[in-house]
C-alpha cells in the first residue's frame, strides 16, 4: 500500500511540477497562471501536448523549443523531477494518514516559493495566503477523519507561536529577516505543529542551521559577498521538509540523547 501511494504521488508530482514551472515564471511577473496556455518565451508559440510531458519532453527536445530553437532552462525538468521525488517521499510518509493531501499541497507551495525566492528575493502572498487556507482546511479534515482535534489545536497554536517569534526577529533586525519569511513562518508553524511540538522546533531550527551553514559556505567560496542578500525562504522550506519527512525518528533520537 505504501509503495502504491508513493508511486501514484510521484507521478502526480511530475504533473504538478510542470504546473509549478508556470507559477514560478508568472506569479513574480503578476501574470495569470491560467491564460494564456504554456508558450515559448522566444517565439510565443503554444507548446504542443507532446512537448509538455514532464522531464521527457525536455530531454527529447534537448532543452530547446521545437519551433524556434530557443534554449529552455534546465530549471524546468529539475523542478518537475524534484516535485515528483518529494511527492513520492511524502506519499510514502503519509500513506496511511488523511493528512496526505495537506502535505502534498505544502510541498508544492514550498517548491514554488523557494524557486521564486532564489530568483527574485520575494515570497509572494498570492501563493502564501491561499496555501495557508488550503493546508489548514485539509489538516482540519484530517483531524476530523482521525478523531484528533488536539492535533489541529496544536497546529493553530504552533502557527501563532512561529509567527510571533519570526515577527519579533523581523522587528529587531529587519535586514536579517524579511517580512515574507515572517508570513512563511505561519504556514510552516501549522504544518509542523500538526505533527508535534518537537517537529515544529526541530524544523525551524533546521532551517536556521541550513541557512547559517550554507550561507557561510557560499561566502567562504566567494559565491556571495558578506553584504549580498541570501534568500532565507529555501532554507526554511528545506528545514520544514526535513522534519515533515523524518521528524519522528529525529525527535526520538534527540530525546534519547537527553536521557
């Protein structure tokens, strides 16, 4: 059952990844994600269905538009592949839980937000706010199905706690913590909090740890200067996904160390 759910989720993720590429390109430019259909940015030709198969079409076309030969960024198949892999992992993790839809939505949103933050240094509200609502509603449905309203109450409390902590950091150091990260913290709070307080604190701590280690490494190898901005959203997303997927064993391991 777990393998089947993981496989179906992974295939679904490849398709969603193709849609996320549209979101990543259009949302920062304030364009509709519905119209017009996918088209080549070079010649504006509509992309045929046969050229819109996740990953495989890009490989068959060798990363170029069929009509004009314009190079198509490798980001497109990478986003599709990443979404497929993470959806499969989330499917395996929640194969026996009603919370699976909530964490698939979370995963898709975090991939889109991370890609946009890396390129544009923004975390668009057009993605964050609908995701907040969708994830909370789906977690409420999961709590109802699993008769665990305590998890939903914990999720709401965790969202408030995370937002308050990040907001305080933003007030103390606006240059160190953008308000987009503050808005993101609420989504991460409810998603991790539904799983447990250990997952909440572990996921947020992991985000800061990833940011500190990778940021320092980028500065050390001179990919980034000390005064250059480094987007924090992707690190927070990576920390959250680490504890969404592996939070239980990691929390148990940490508690075992303290004994």
